[in-house]
């Protein structure tokens, strides 16, 4: 069975999970963190090298203030409570997304997690936080324009490979599999550049109900796909 090296997940449906139980949305987000813990462990057990999770989008700032603050608080709690265990399990943690818009305490925690786990090799966990694909590409374009203006980059050298070196994901392989829970079938600005040839798997369950069995099912569905990367024969990687 061909296993995806990099799985990226749009963790969606916390609010509807809570609503179905007559609970506030915040309870759904808390349950979502439990699902994240389970999924990181399961991905490690399944031998997945890279796991990227969409935790807060650049558009999620448009939610009510209290909900935004709940989500910021949950990221802090997750790092504070889980960093030691992640580190012990050999997980390297990184964040993609715009750091400028985040409060200093969150930025410090993220940097602490990245620095502590920098040498870990068992698995990579990438947290997409204050992330939006269009924002990422626009920030990359700003850096490219600055390099051209400074005379260090020739516009003729701006190939897709060269441009990708300016994205937040410069050291991260493209996702092989993108999973979205909650039944919605859209990317919502998640890794639009990087998912150009990813297999997409949409699952009906709400994110708080996701766990090892659902991850296993998504991996099975991935292994049944035939990837061609624009060619005529099945391939496991782009040439
Ligand atoms: C996903 O669940 C979590 C985030 C977007 C942060 P939602 O909060 O989007 O839950 P629904 O989609 O409203 O059910
Ligand atoms: C995408 O979910 C963002 C995250 C999972 C963090 P949303 O719930 O924000 O997406 P839309 O609004 O349904 O497209
Ligand atoms: Mg949603």
C-alpha cells in the first residue's frame, strides 16, 4: 500500500459538533484539541513523516471576538501542555502563517516549540495558524519583489521552484493527501500552491469525532488513487 509521506488536515466542524450536543462552540474547539492529540499520535503510529493541521485561518479573524480569543487560548494551552510529550516522542514542531499578526506571547510560545524540537526526526508537525494561502503567496511576492529591486534576483530566474523558496513551506514537502472533515468540500485558502497535485479526501465526520480509525480510512482511500502529475502513467511522486 502506498502511504502518503505528508498528510494535511483541514480540521473542520467543531462548531457543528458542539451545536449538535447543545454545547457552546468553545466546547467544540476544546474537543477538537483532543482529536488533534489523538491524530498526531496515530500519524506517528502509522509512520507518517509529515502532518500539517489547519488550526486558524487568516479569515477566521472575522469570527466573534470571544471565539477568536478562545482559539488563541487553545493554541497556547496546546503548546504549554503538549510540547514536552511531543518533544519526547521525537516530533519536530513548526508553524506556517503570518507571525506579524499574532500576540507576542503566542509568537514566543511558537518559537519555543520550534527551537526545542529543531533536532527531532521521528515526525514533523506543522501548525497552520493565522495561515491563508493567498496571504502566504502575497508575502512571498513581496520578498521576491524586494530581491529583484535589490538586484539579487533576476526576474528571469523566478521559476515555480525558485518562487516556492519564498513560501512559508520552503522546507516542507507538498502534501500528498489533504483531508477535510465535516462534509464541506472546499480548501478555504489552505495550501493552494502546495496542494496543486494533492489527493483530496472529504470525510463527513466532524473534527472532534476524528481519530485513528478515520485517519486509517483516509489513508486507505488515498492508496486507491492513481496519481499521474499530468502524465499518462501512475506515479508515486512528481518527476
Ligand atoms: C473548525 O471548526 C475550527 C476552526 C475553523 C478554527 P469550525 O469552528 O469551523 O466549526 P464549524 O465549521 O462552524 O462547524
Ligand atoms: C477552515 O475552516 C479553517 C480551519 C479549519 C482552521 P472554516 O470553517 O474557517 O472554513 P469555511 O468558512 O467553512 O470555508
Ligand atoms: Mg468551519
